């Protein structure tokens, strides 16, 4: 079993309040879950209304498949005009 983990931090361009941030985060989480079947949670920067950090995980029996899924998630987020990726970190855990 291979677990793929990604921590991604991004800037939300149009957020003027925590409510705006939550709307963007909820939309992104729902779209990632539907499109890629991954688990997504907000893991940091909870009180900053312009910066968000998400934790994304997926499980597969193939490291190649995990790499493909995480790369797809990052590419998908790079195309989202509401956000600008600041940093991300990926890792594979073989169990």
C-alpha cells in the first residue's frame, strides 16, 4: 500500500474576510474530492483570511498512481484563478 501526502499553501486573491476564504476553501475541497477522490482538510493558517494550507492524501497500490494523482491535484489547483500557490510538499509513504 502506498499513501500519497501533499501539503499545499496558497494565497487567495479575492478574500476580504474569513467568510470569503471559507467559501473558496469549501469549493476547492469539494471539487478535489469529486474529481480526484482524495481526502482534503484545511490544516493550517486558519485565522489568516488570505493564506490557506490544505492537506491532501490518497491511497493506492502503486507509487506511480499516487504520483499521478498528486500531480493532477497540483496542476488542477494551478489553473484555479482564485488562488496563487505559494509552496507545496509531497511525499509517498510505503506501508
